[in-house]
C-alpha cells in the first residue's frame, strides 16, 4: 500500500482517538442541591439563602409537597361581598268563618220594624230576626237575647211568655244595643187565626204586642232622668201621659192611648197600653218598653 493511501487513514484514526479521549474525560459529579449556597460579595463577606429542595414524592399519596420559602409575598385580598335579599311581605289572610249565620226572616223583620216605628217611633238595624219558636238562630243571637231578658224585671219577663202563648205569630230579633220581640194576632179563642205576610199589617194595628229593650250610655239618678231617657229612646211616648208605677228594679211608668179605625162597615176603637222603664246599671241604663195593642193584649197587661 502506498504512503499516499495511508495518510488519510492515519489522519482519521488520530481524529477518532482525540474525540474518544475528550468524551471519556472525567466530568465533575452532579451534586445534590445544597441546603446553603455560598455567594461571594465584593466585600469578601458571604451570605447564605436557605433553600429547601423538593421532597421525595410520597409513595402512598402520590403527591409532592411544595417547597417552603423564606421569601414573603404580600397579597392584598378583596373581601367577598355577599348580596342580601329581602323576603316579600305576605299579606295577612283573613280566615273564613267555619259556620254561616242563619238568614234572617223577612216576615219577622217586617213585624219588628213595623211595630217599633208605629208605637215607639224607633228604628233599628237588625243583626238577626226570626220566629220566636224557631231553632235556626245562631248561638250568639240566642245568648244575646237570653242575657238581656234575664236583666229585665220579672213582670216584663212574664209578658214575653204570656204574649207568645196567645199569638198567631211570634217574632224576635237582635240589634246592636238590644233585642225585641213582637207577637201578632189574638188567637186564644180563635182556632182559625192564621198570620201571614198579607194580613200582618191588619194584626199589627188591631191585635199585637211588643217588648223592646236596649242599653244607653246615660245613667238615671231620678225618676225625672228616667222619664227623659224614655222619651229620647221612644219618641212616640212624648205624646202619651205616663204615670209612675211600682217596680222591683229602677223606674217604671204606665200610660194608655185610644184610637178609632174602620173595620169593615163598623168603626172600631183600639186601646193601647204602655209600660216603660229604666234600670240603672253602673254608668249606663237598660231601657225597656212593653206595648199591648187591642183589648185582648191590653187585658193581659192590666
């Protein structure tokens, strides 16, 4: 082999050896990061910064703890604003009544109002009206009636029973400050006596009776005070001559009126008797009026 051919070969081998020596030369070992790294300063002093290397992953949790650092960071947090809500106001619900009051009787109201207007000159707004022997009245109306009647004199209470026993129709009612009852028709000796809406006015004018009672705010300290209260509550009595009579409670007065009217082809005279009274109760008074129209009822009162 010629020297010209050997020169490239030798040059190639020399180059390969140089590269091998370079790659196999000893390299410095890689050190685990030190806990303290020394840094030189221009003044010759050294300062250290503590560094904590990453911890070895936990074999059980599979997570890695984050390194602690002495480097502090100032973070500014904005408080979280929680919106507030106001609940809507629920309007109060008015409960429905569990029971409806019985309907008033139109016939009874007509009898009670007609009698009060004709003989007492009074008008009332009725809360309930009905037949006296009816069981359809509300417990409240019955209680109001019984409470008021129990405070009336015994003779007045007896008139209520007596009147209703001879009547063809008996009605009662309750108003704001009192109660009233009316009996129509003198049917004691007349088995064919029948009271209807059609003949109601005829009986009211010729054979009827009524008892009314109510509370007033004024107290009566004398017979004269009592008589003034009677005239105020029952205006029709202002034209009647009333005389004081004995009573077991408060003050009582009696009077009569006489009237004539055409009954068929004959002129009939009608007598009406009045017994009115006042019972003082503390700072108020209980007023009552008993009226009998026609001879049959007048005789029951005398």
